[in-house]
């Protein structure tokens, strides 16, 4: 197996991402108090997708992986979000 040499991520980046995650958590709470009808689910999934992307790319060092791996994981996350969203939509309209 090949060993990959990665340069370390500076602490400033971790702090910025942490602040962004806190801000997105506040946005999630604020949006949950506003009634958007059926769009509430899609908005919540969108915010959760952004937060999970930040965690995956920065804290789990995905941005230093190969392009094929990044694309595969992105497609997987999009498909998962679609399935969860469609499940909630099905439950909403029963």
C-alpha cells in the first residue's frame, strides 16, 4: 500500500469550522421554530448535509483524499439525503 503524506491542518481552520458548526446549529434551531410546511424537512436536511460535509472534509481529512473517493462519498451522501427526505415526504402525506 502507498503511504500518503499529508500536511497538517492548522488549528485556525479547526476553530473556523467549529464556529461555523455552532452557527449552523443556531440556524437549525431558528429554522425549526418557523413553519415552512413540507419544506421544513428539506431545509433541515440541507443544513445537516452542510454540517456533515464540514465534519467529513475537515475533521476527517477527506479533502486530502483522492478525487474518486470524494466523488463517491458525495454521491452516497446525496442519495442518503434523498431517501430520508422521500421517507419523510411519504409520512407527511399519508
